[in-house]
C-alpha cells in the first residue's frame, strides 16, 4: 500500500487507488479539513442548495463510503467523492456538503464565489 504522502505527491487518481488507499486518503483530508474548522455559513457554488446560501448549519457527521452492497444510504457516497459531511440547517433541512461549501480555505479559493465579498467576510 502506498502512503497518503505518496498518493498526493504522485497525484494518484481515486480510480487508481486500492480501497484501503482510498479510505486512508479520504481520512487524511477529513482530518485536515476538520482541523481547519468549518465556515459559519453555507456557501455553495452549486445550484441544488443555492437557496440555502448564507444560512447557518450544524455539522452532524462525516459521510461514509458506500459499502457497495444494497441500496445506497442517505449518508453514503462513492469513495471518489469524499470527503463530504452531513449538515443540518436551522430549518431542519439536511444535506451532504463538500469542502468547497463549508471549509473556509476552499470557499475562498473557489473562483465562482470570489465576487460575493460580503458572504466571504462571514467565514
């Protein structure tokens, strides 16, 4: 098994990782992002939850890698799209959120959100 540092240095794609490498890689990013902390408000570049832009939320848990058996659960996603967290907005709506929606450094780096200066100041 290659180390996470080797996977990053060699820019190995998820499709070219073993299941074990993919889980280690994903956990590395979960830990890194969680150490940075979450944004105070939701900030998405995607249309599906655009109406929740600028809303406060609570992080409930990490999404899990789909086991590959049975129907996919609400908090399960394909390993290649992790990390993702399950969040809940103040109105009770729950969804999966990606780093570019709830991690300050990723939000600030997102070109499509740079024009939203007032929103970025809330992070």
